[in-house]
C-alpha cells in the first residue's frame, strides 16, 4: 500500500508506538498515586472520627464540670443553708415562747401558763441539735451557736429558773424583778438575730451560686450544640470537597468516555483510592484508544482489500463473460464444421473417420456444457433477484416440469409431500431441485423405474428453518464417497456410463450454503437401495425481520461474492 493511505497508516503506527512507550498515558494507574499528596480514605475518615471523639470528650468534660457545680450549689442551698435558716427560725421562736411562758406564769401563777415555756424548751433542744449538725458545713455557725447557748443558759439561771421557783414557793411576784429577765433576754434575742442575719446572707449567696451554675450549664449546652452543628457542617463540607466532588468529577469523565469521547483524558483528584481508580480508568481509556486505532487501521485495510476484491471481481466477471462467448464461439464452429464435413463427405470417409468426427463434435459439446456449468457455478451468490417468500411446492413443481422429458424417458415417478414456504432465491432453488431430480433420474437402476420422493420437516423452532429430503431408489452412493460427491469435478463413474460434467452436486452445495443451510448424503442404512440427499434451508437474516437480508438489486456486490467464495 503506497501513497496517502500508506502515510496515514505509518503516522498512526508511530502514534500507537508513542502510546505504547508512555506517551503521557499511564500503564499502571497506581504509579500516579502520590502518597505524600493524596490521603487515603481511611486516613480521612480516621481524622474525622478522631476530631469527633476529641470534641465529644471535651463536651463531656465541660458538661460534667458544669453539672457538678450546679449540683454543689443546689446542695449548699437546699441541704445546708436552707435547713440552717429554718432551724434558726425555730430556735428564735422557741426562745420567745419560753420568755412568754415565764412572764405568763409570774402573772397568773397557774401551771397551765408554763406550757409555752416547756414546749419552747423542747423546741430549743431540737433546733440546737439541728444547728449543731450543720455547724461543720455552715461557716461561723458553731461559734454563734456556742454564744447563743451561753446567753440562754445565763437567762435561765439568772431569771427564768428563779422566777418559776419563786412563784411555786408562793413568794411575791416581784421577788424576781422582770427587768432582770429583760436585761438577760435582750442579748439572747440580739445574738439569735445576728445568727439569722448571717444565715440569710449565706442563703442569698448560695442562691446566687445556684443561678450562676444553672446559667453556666445552659451556656455549656448551647455551646456544645453550636460546636456539634459546626462540626457536622464542616465534616459535610470536607467530605463533599474531598470525596464526593472527586467521585462526581471522575464519574462525569467516565460517562464521557462511555458516550464516545475516548480522546478526553481522565484525570482524578482527591483521596488516594479515587486517584488510583481514575488512573485505572485512564489506562483503560488509553487501551481503548489504542484498540480503536488498530481497529481503524484494520478497517482501512479491509476497505482497501474490499476495493481490490471489487475490482478483481469486476475483472473476473468481465473475463467470464468474454470467455463464455469467446470460448463457445470457436467450439460452435468446430462442432458445426465437423457436422458439415460429416454430411458432405460422409460417403467418402470410412468408419474410423466418422468416429473421429463424432469424437470432435462430442468434445465440443461437452466443453460447451462444462463452460455453461462453470458459469452457473460462479454466478451463485453473485447474481440473484433477491430473497422473497416462496412456496416450496411451486418451486419443486417447476423443477419437475423441467425434468419431465427425462422422467418420461425413464418411466419414473416424482412424489412430492407437503412442503412449507421458505425465504430464498427462486431461480437458485429451482436449479437446486432440478439438479437433484435430474440426478435421481440419471443414476437409476436399469431394471427398476425411478421413484423420487421429496419431503420436508421443521428444524427446531419454525423460525430456524426446514430440513428437505430428496430420496430415490437408484444405484445409491457408498458412505466413503458421501463428502467427495460435493466436490467440483468429482465423478464416481466414467463418462461412457453416465453423462455430466461433475459439477451438479457441487453447485447444489453452493446454492444451499448461500441460503444459510448445509447439505449432506444420508448414510443411515435403508431397507432398499437408493440415495437420500438432505439439506436445510435456514431463513437468512432478512427473513427474520432484518432488512439487511433482503436485496432488491440485480447483482450482489462483487466484493461480498468474492469474499464468500474465498472462505469455502
């Protein structure tokens, strides 16, 4: 191949060589995965998980501290300061009840008047015990309680006990001056008031600490929620930019390659696994490009060969046409002049001369028949009127009509069974059945009239075709010659026994194969002599709904015909 086509092929070969040596297209996708630049997905998810764990630990720690502060402030207020305030109030009430009871007893002298005093004593003991139990938790409570107890003891000794004893002994009411009791009780009242004031101050402080702790807990909850939300948003953005966007870009590039843009280079970014996947896709794309280049070069070579075959086929057709005329014309002259010599000079020739003339005429006629058969053999698959739906029974009837003369001469019979409709070329199928029927009439036994039976059976599904059998009761074919009889120019008998050119069954095989079927001799034992030829007629693609199988032109493309003949 020379010229521009050869230059194009050499340029493509050089480009394919560059692609094979590197040419910027990766051979191993993993070579591009730079471990220092591209993190693997495991590391990315590990960092995200570690950050989430760290934030969770911080949030848990801060939350625990804030809750501890809240619980501590609540305990101070409810379990320590609050009970101390209530006990102080009870102590003050008990002391007032005692002072009131003593005064009432002095004035009335009745024992019933001492009931507040006695109840106050019990209440005082209870309140003092409660305050004493809280002295460790409440600052300054113990010292103030000691002072109050001392003042109360002084009031009892200096006034209350003496006044009660004087009344019970019947002494005058002024035996113990009330002013002495007032002077001794006022310090007690003042000390209890100071205690109450100090406890109130601590209660207010504890309440403030509780409010501050509650506010801190609320603030911590808000901060944790905001940080969690920001972390989720940041995680989504990071994963989208680091994982989803690279995958989407890679998917878009892969779809582009799938849609036919194989020249677009695939470049992936992001995590290492995605980069490696992109490199593998790029290596696959480069391989596809190389294969496409090779396919294009192969297609160009096939196109060139097809054009060469087309030219060769046209030359062969022209040669066949010329040969058929140029060869037959001299043969006709030879036969005609030989016959003319025989008629004009027959009385002057001896028996040997007449025999020589007969040999010459017979040879010329056999050469004519051979040329015609060869032309018919070469035209199969090249000259056709197109595939159409045919009633096979009508084709067989027409073929039987062509062989009517030989049938009458032999006294034979043609039995045709029920035949289906097939798709094929009418002229070729007519020639096929005419050859098979003619062979059955020719190769008959001398003492038995020939009987030809033609039948058909379906093969598998109806769309798969039919198997046709042509049986006779003639001389038969030995099994060892079952394949040889379909070869061109192969004869099992001499010309002096049976006439013919040895092309008939070869032509039948070519016609059947042109229709997509196969032909063979049935070698199964049979009760009576004879031959059974079987062949299948498979509907071509056009008969199954594909328009490519039906041709309406008068000649098949020469390149296809030549290519078909070259494969047999």
